[in-house]
C-alpha cells in the first residue's frame, strides 16, 4: 500500500500527489515512470515520476483527470492509499555534458521535463526551457522551472502568458541562434511530431517521450509497441524516450485512439455511479 502524503490542484483538471514510496524514490531517475492501480479491481495506468525525494522516501506524480481512473485518483484524499505502484520503470534519460540543451514541454507533459532538467544541470549543461499551453492557468510548475533552468520561455495559444503562438516558433529562433546540441520534447503527440520535423533539417538530436497504451509495464503484453526507425519497439522497456526523427507518429496516434469509445463508456458509467442518480444531464 502507498499512502498519499500531499495533494494539490495545479490547474483545471490537473492534480499532483506526493506518495510515500521509499524504494521507488531511492532508485528513480530522470525519465522513469510508474504503473499504478488504485484498488484490486482497478485499471493499471502509467504516470511519469515528476519528482522524487530520496531522503523523505517520496515520489510526486502529476495527472490530468481525463478518464475513469484518473478521475477516481483525483477523488482520493490525504491519508488514502493506492493499492499498487510498480516502478521505477523504463530507461532513464541519457544525460551527459552536451552543452546547450533545449527542453520543450506542452501542457501536463512539462512535468516529465522537470527531473530531466535537474539531471542535465547536474552535468553542467546550459538549458533553455520552452513551456507551452493553451492559456496561462495550464502552465505547470513555472516557478520550479525558473529556479533551475538557465532560460525559461513561455508560449500560450491565447497570449495570456509569455508569447502568443506555438512552442515550435520559439524553438526555431533558439536553434537559429546557434549551438543547440540536444532537444527533448514531451507533450501532445502532434507537438512532439512538429518539434521533430523542425529539428531534423538542422541536424539537432531530438528525443521525444512517447505515451502509447500500457498495461503491465514489462513489455510482456505488447500493448505499448511503437514503430521507430521501421522496427517495432516497446515503450515501457525500451523507452519511453526515442529518437524523434525515427518515430512513426501517425501510427502512434492511431493506436492511441483504439480504445477511445471504451474509455468514454467507462468514464460515463463511473460518473453515474458517483452521482448516484443526483447529477443533472449535460
């Protein structure tokens, strides 16, 4: 059992929880994730380890309440327990002394970049961080990034914070200024695809963190398979980060949509049970 020690609402439909998990905290590295199950009959879902504290034995998870399990997770309170958390899983981010690195985050995907940022700075890299969202209230952990990164650039679709526009527009300017050695992008699939297409002509190494369907997190089920460089790869054991210039993004998008109808039905049933017939129809 894993106890929730702290819970916070970061933005509409986005929460963070700090969980007591000494073993995972001790071994967690940048890029790792966990697979959790709220209760014995619950669905298994993958969540990135957004932060960890080895001294306190805790990990921090961020999640967006978009489905049955994440909505149920958001209903848990301080002191409640989560039945299973398996991890740390996946390969850790390859961190070396690259020079100038650029991190590009979209929406809640920005949380994945925070431990990567800290790891890159420990290797004395210069890091520019670009965070994008639809509007200001959806930018995650702005102050945390400011404390660590060398330069923080914000973009919003509506211009409510930073520059109005897309992260790729800002990234292009940073690359054209010269000396960028590595780009790491995390966020919506189309955003990661656009970043990869932008960096390829410049010859800038680009890593993307993929989020295919996952079940048990060890590669046995094969649900997380993705096409990278014309080969089938398993994101839970060979990723989640891959060379963005080799990823079949359209194939990933297609796979992500396989269970959309079932996910919507599960969420509807869950909400009806939660309401117990007292909720008004939309």
